[in-house]
C-alpha cells in the first residue's frame, strides 16, 4: 500500500474519519481463529479499514446478525468449459459469492494458441472480480494429441510480467516430468519461484515424489482421500474438485472428517462446471455447503474456499476479513445453507441483475472447425480379432476402465447389448484422421451425440449406436463451427452452436441453458443413465492423460501403458 493511501485509510481505522461503508451488526467469519464474532466492519477505498464496534460510515448497512464471509476463491477452473463467454461466467459465479478465479485457459490455447489466451485475458479485464490465469503448460498435452497449436516456453515469455499471470498451468504430462523431458522442464524452469499447478492422477509413490521434486505444488486430480494424503505429505496443495463430471468432494471430505485431518493444505475448485449446474446449485458456495453437510465444520470449509487458496497462490490481499485485505465479502443468512444474499467486490455491491459486457470475438477464433462433410462409411469399424478393447465409463468420474470383451469378427461392428460406437475426428488441420472404437455404459439408443468440446485437443468426438446418426451429428457440429449436436432416429433433434473456438457461445447464458436443458433431457430419454452427463462425460473420453483408455483421432490409447492399441 502506498503512503498516501495508507494515511487516508488509517484515519478511518483510528475512528477519526468516516468509512465509505460500514457493515453493522455482522457475524464476522474469522479464518485465522476459526471463530464467528459479532462486530462492525469498516471499508475505505476498497480496503477493509477495521473491525470493531465503533465505526461510522458515509453509508451503513445493518446486517442484523447475518454472516459476513471473505469472498470465495475458485482455485482451478476452465472458463471454456462453461460454454459461455468468460465475462458471463464471472458474473454468474460472482452472484454465488465467488470473487476470485484462478483459471487455466489451456482449452483455448489448444485450439488457438496465444490468441486464445489473449481472448480470455481481454474478456475478463473489467470483470467485477479478481481474475488470474495460470499459463497453459501442456499444449499439446501429450505426443498422441492432434491439437491446433504448440505453446512453447519461448511463446510463454512475453506473459511473465503480466500481474494477472500467477504461474504455470496444470502440468498434464506427468510422464514427461518424471522422465525429464527437456522441453517440458524448460517451462518449469521458466516459472521458477512461481506457482506450478499439477495434474497427477494415480502416480506411483516414487513417481509422485519426483513430480513434487520438480516444483509442482498443487493438484486437483485426487479422487480419494488416501491419494490426497500422499500428495499433501509431499508438500502438494490439494484442490478438491466438484464439477459437473468429476465429483471428488465427498470421498475426500469424508476422509478429512473421519481422520480429523488439518485442512490448511486443501482448497476447493470447480475445474469444469457447466452453466446449468451453476444456475441450479451454485458455484464454490455449493462446495462449502456440501462439505458442511458431510460433517466438516463451517469455518474449516470456509477456510478451504478462501484463505487457504489465497496463501497457496501468494495473494496476500485476499481471502480474509482483516485490516488491509481487499473488501471482497459475501453475506449469507445461514452457514449450513450457504444462501448468498449479497456480494461485494472491493467494497461495492455486485449487481446480480446487471448483464456483463461481452466484447466482440475476433473472426479467426470463430472459424476453427476445418472439416468437410462426413459419411456413414467414415465410421466403419472392422473387428479382426474375437476380443475387442472397450472404453468403460465410470459414473460421476472422468476416469474410465479398460475392458476386453468377446465380440466376434465382422467387417463393421454394429453396437449391441448396451454398447456404443465412439469416434474422434481431427478438426484443426484437415489431416483426415479418424479413430473409432467401442464404449460401454454410455447407453444411447437409436441415435448419436457429437461435440467439439473434447479435452484437451478439442477435436470432434461422437458416440452412437449406428453410423448414419453418428455422421449426421458430426456434420451438424461442423456446420455450426463447433458445438453439441443430438441426433435421434435419423433426425437432428437439436444443435447447440459453440462458435468461439468450438468451445463457447456468445448468445448469452439464458439461451445456452434453455437449449442445453432440453437436449440433456432428450439424451437421457434415449438411454443415457441419469448419473452420466451426456455432453460433459463425452468431452473427457478423448483426454489422453487420464486412466485407463481413451479414443483419439489416431485410435484407441492405453493411457496406463501410454501406447496406442493396435
């Protein structure tokens, strides 16, 4: 804080001048002592000037015993996964109490490189929240990816002096870290002294230690309490994820409660959460509410949503209600219900009804699907061995199981017995690559679902029970220059266009949510189980850094052995 600003605010702290704003009769959540105490909170120049019972303000708000909490922090998310523009997501989540976002734009970077990163920065520069980015580390994620761009250490250098860049984004190539891949370690060295986010599901003990040795200090891929504990013992800060597809909070929080584990090394994140889930359930406030319901004390849950994350990322001005901290605050009537009644950013109330400003998108970011029309013949899958490799979906997780089933020889596999055909089509450079395989537990009947949201290379992925409908769904996505498409019985039921890099819509979240809800309802009526999100689950089935088996434009990939399946 500069000297002149200190002098101004200190006069309010000493009670010699009126504050800009005073919250009266608040129950203040103290994240340092884990207590709730009654007090008034004075704000001056966007900063908390003091907490006590003796402040007067030019404006005063009587909270009448409601709880005053620090603004919530999402420790790791991808704006692109919400399908709406970043400024719209910030507006929606801020209304739920999230005032700080630590985002990794690697979806945009995989499609459009630095232009995609610049778009995210530009879209969020005037948001009513703190928006920071972690620079994508793995673009592409692995040697098996066919994505749009290659983000090298050299291309990253111009971003290092940007105050909104906090460090290196999730390092997905765990094998490259452990084996000492030179190009990857050049990026790790470039961010020496800054945060480095991890992505390390199921690493064996020694490899996990090497991963930590590299300087990677966070991870959001823990699905069990036991693995989270292994990471924390190695100095890795664990972000507990509760998104739309991956829901890890219950397993980890139950372990914390059962073992009375200290929570200082835990934070909350959403990672990938769709707009309809945010509108229905909330954002980080949902994570807090669920953790409390599972037996975690309210103050510990609040710490995991605030000060823990701020300390992890060196954001010393955020995460607490105390003199000198930025006046980002959330008012709730009940800690257990976490029902947000108002949110303040830098001491000013956030108008939840005010529509965010959505700046125009460059033309080149709306022309990223470079494919010609596909035919049913493009999805022919001959089976030359009696036993076939199957991608088995894992409900409520983004992991899969590698199964082998007896199918029988055929010139073209036709799905039966609840199985589906799955394919990934390269869409960035017109290479013509199409990988086709078989998956189970998705369950769609008499139709197909296609999407250009396909982590992390974002090629087009499609699942169906017949080749005709699969081709039709893919062609609808191509025509829309990206998006979701649902085909039923030879007819396109609907298509949700996502023309911004094939990932996001600029039509507004109301239209997106209305159409998406209709498509999801229809997809479930076609046999997709209720515990599987038809589109989010599909988007992860091409991700080559998650166990155990995936589909890529090059074919099936065994992600445990890290090799393509012949």
